């Protein structure tokens, strides 16, 4: 149901989700614990957010001095560029400002910047944000936002789900570091998996318990079954962080048993007493669960896509993926032309990530 509702949101472009402060803090703490200077001296751009509501803006503004930022830039889309059923009313903050414009409040995006202490309290925080209207509607594809992208060292945001692929291309063409939220389904995109395979991007630290909770102005309209009327939040389990910033969990090795021990002691009934089957169309074995990966197998293994959340590049090599044309032909068997996904004993399997154990150093 969650996947279905997320897809509906994408189709209708009702995919404006506001990330919870605690989730942002948890993710950024993972990068800071690995490298306390990861943000020091950096200019951060937060596009695709409404700076007045965005918890990304609040987090980085409140922690500006603590993490050593040089500059914070946050931009939003103009209300006129959003779906018609998304309610909009200028806030008192905007209406009482000397730069308020009745015309621009609908047609122009906003930009908030933070670089200095404007209040005289010798602190740099959310109270020191300065704002104005953008010249355009705030679309990240505009030359105005591209210029901000090129100025920034790091881009962090929760882009519209419907534009994730385009937004990622927008980032990679500028060769920028980033931290993004997106659907786990995006891993299957050829350009996304290529970046992960080539160690140019990886999964972030992750949401607590794998559960992502968002605020959305149109939650009740489409999110039946995942919208909690008491909290006002939408829950998704297939939403993850993508990042180019390193974190400690990425280098934590999986603790695995040998093939023989899995055969004897595995808690998985598909593996215990059964072992591992070889695909009919790929030169690889089927490993149905990440915790069932044999520690001593030297060949190629097909594992569930969720493996990437625990992938340690020091422990395993990503060989390819089924269904997107990124598995090298040397692993094809004669039946591959007939089946684009792993085929096992007369059954077509789910999409698989193909991995190989790295040699011990």
C-alpha cells in the first residue's frame, strides 16, 4: 500500500514531503561522527525546500557555528508552480517583512541566506537568516538556481520524488557532493546503480528502523493506510538517504557464516538443509537473504536489493544488477536471452544485486 500511494503521489505531482528534524539530525550526526569537519568551511545549498517550513533549514541554521559552516543558502518553489490543490497562505513572517510583495509571493520562489550575526547577540543561528524573493520561480533547472548550485560545496535536500532522477543528473553534471532522500526503487535506475557500483554514491546512515515519516500538505488526499491522523505524518518504508559523504556504518563488516555453517545452522528455512542453488541464466548462486551470504564463497552471488543498505565496499564488490543491463556479459548463461531476471528452477526471481567477496588483504 505504501508503494502504491507513493506512486500515486508521483503521478499527481503531490510529492511535497517535509522531513522530520530528528531524522535530519540523526543522518547528519552519522557524517559528523565519522568526520567532525565534514561541513567545516562549506557552503551548503538546500534547494526544493520551503525555507519557512523546512527542517533542513532549521537544522543547519541552528547548528551553523557548531559544525563550522561558511554559508547556508535555502530556496523554495513559487506557490504558482505547485499543484493547485496544495494550500498556500503567506505567513505573518513574510507579510510583515519590508520586502513583502503581493505579486511575488505567488509567482516567485524565496531565498534565505545565513552568513553572519545580524541580531548582535554574538551568535549565528536561525534568527540571523536573511531572505528575499528569487527572480524566478525557484525551479532547480533554472539558471538562477544552477548558479547557486555551482557556488555551493554541498547540496542537501528532499527533492520531489517525481523529479529524483532528473535532480540527481543535475547534481552529477556539476560534480557536487550531496545528501538526498529518495525512493529505494530508484536504485534500479541504470544511472543510479552505476554511481553506487562505481563508489561515487552510496546509501546513507538511514532512517531509524527503516521508517521514514513526513509531513505533507495533501497527506489525507492520497495516503490512505499510511497517513496517521493523530500525528499528521505519512509513513514510508521504502525511502532512503543517498549520499557522497562517508559514514561509519558503511565500513562495518557484515558478520557472516560459512556456506557449511549456513547449511547446518541458518535461521532461514530456504537455506538450512538446502544450501544455495545456481541460476539457470546467470553464472551465480541465489542468496535469498543478506544474512545468509556465505562468508567463504568465491564466486558471484545474487542478493536482494536491500543488501545495499548494509553494503561494505571493503568487504564486497558490486558486480552488477539484473533488469537494468548492468551485469557484465561474461556472467551470462545461454538462457539469459530469454530471462532478464535471475531464473531458478522454473521460476523467475525478483531483481537481484550481484556481488562478489573481496579478497582478504
